[in-house]
C-alpha cells in the first residue's frame, strides 16, 4: 500500500527554525542538540531524543508509529522559539 506522504531522503536542510540549541541552553556542545530544521522541499526535520519504545504503549488511540517512524521528544523552548519561523498556512 502506498502512503499519501513519504519523506524525501535527498531533501537537504536549508534553515533552522528558531534559535540554536546553544542559544537556548539545551546543549553542552558535546552531546545532544535538540533542533528543528526546514528542508528544501518544505518538510520539517526534528532532532530530539528517541522515546519510541517508551511511548509505544502510551499512545492515544488516534496516534500510531509505523516501523520506519520514531517518536522524538524536544524541549518545549525549542518549539516555542521556532514559532515565529513557522508560517500560519
């Protein structure tokens, strides 16, 4: 079965949405840099902690994670700082 949307593995990151992990105090510059990036095709890449296994049995009934998907968690301040860079439509 074909899905209505597929990620394009060739799309490159073109701009960060929001402030850098360093500016937000979310990294020690050695490990972990939670971040949000816009790809050249308009899709969004999110860098966060993989908590797929933890949340697998806790998902609401209307949510699902396919075998090739991961649930990632980012700090709240990352999404808030990206708000100004995300279009309304």
